[in-house]
């Protein structure tokens, strides 16, 4: 009996040994956390890419069922926005920072034009990294808003904005009414994740006009009279945004300019925002992948 007791005593851990083990585990966990965090972020980015790809494929299926015609992509903000509130549009909601039901009503995407072409799944309309809410929305117990993606304003029928055959916002660029009109489908994006403070309706637009004399285009001087961000892309994924293209593929594009990357919080973007030289490559990339010149 004495021998058994001694063996039992020798097999026990001392308090010091337990503390050492805990300390080692803590150090290993601290070393692993950044890697696990990066892996999680990569996983969220892959889900976002999958979402934008499904939306692009839904658009192609829609066109197949409508003699090649692309869905409506209407402006739903500003007067007379109420006239454009229709389920004929690819989505039928306007995101905001108040308690409007547009932020939570899944029928505004399920019953809109693309809903049936993405199996009625509302999850594909929201980037999993987008859980941005205003203070009043958080206080109401919301988890997230329902949409993170917008559609290229130069793709689809923009209603009155494109009734003349071109888009009034960018008349020197082509408006694509049919899928077959997109002559560079692998380079023209159809959907993107938009900055949460920029996203409102599903219509992503930026205006590009020839620079005015003395505007400072190509220098460090602001070119706000000719070039400005009207809508701003998102940057949830390590300074990158997810884009899907007319040929059905999706990819992440990483931004170079510091001003292109605005905090993902309410009232952060302060749009419209002047384009400076440091952001010029980002702005030009977006414009070059929205359409082709007439």
C-alpha cells in the first residue's frame, strides 16, 4: 500500500508544472492566432467571390431566358426614384443607415428579377465580411443588412438614364443592353462588393469626363471638377474588392491608393470624393472595366 501511494504521489503534476504548460499553450495560441485570422479572412473572401460569381451566372441565365437582354439596372435614389421601385429591377431595395425595411426585407431581392436565377438564395447578395451597422441599427438588435453588392451602371437597361441608347452619366461609354454586346466579357465587370457607406441602390456608377484645362489632372492637385468617386468600391478583403465579370469568372482586385480604402463604417466615405493622383490608377481601372468607349 505504501509503494502504491508513493507512485501515485510521483505521477501528479505540481502547480509550477501546470503553470508552465498553461504558459506554453498561451504562447502557441498567440503564435497561431494571426495565421488563423488570415485563414479566416481568406475563407470569407472566397465566399464573397463565390457570391459574385453566382450573381454573374444568374445574370447570364436571365439573359438566356430573355433573348439575350440583360436585366434592368435602375437608379432608385433621388427624384423620381419612386418610379423605379419595381421587381423588374435586378434588386428592389435601397440600403440606408436608418431602420428602413429595405435593409432587412428579403423579398426585395428574392422577388426581384435575378432572384429566381440564383435559386432565391438571399445569402449570395451579402459579403460575409460585411456586418457594418449604424448605431441605431445595432441598438435595434440587427445582425447585418441584406445586400453588399451592386451592379455596373453601364450593364443592363438603366431606364430613363439610358433611354437615348447611352448612359447620361457616361455618354462617351457604351451602355450594354444585351449580353452579346459586351465584346470583352472577361474584362467587363457586372457585380462588385461596394463600400457600405456608398451602397444604396443596386446601381454602381462613376462619371468620367475629359479633364478641364488647368484642372491638375495627372498631378497631385485635386481633379474634383472632372474626376470623382460617385460610388466607391469595397475593400473588405485585405485592401481588395470582389468583382464578377460578364464571362462568369470572379476575382479580387487590390487597391493601390490610400484614399480608395475608406473605413467600413457609416458616414465614412463622404461622397462624392475627389480623385487625386495617388488614387488615379484605381479610378481608371474601375472605369476601364465598366465599359468600352463609343
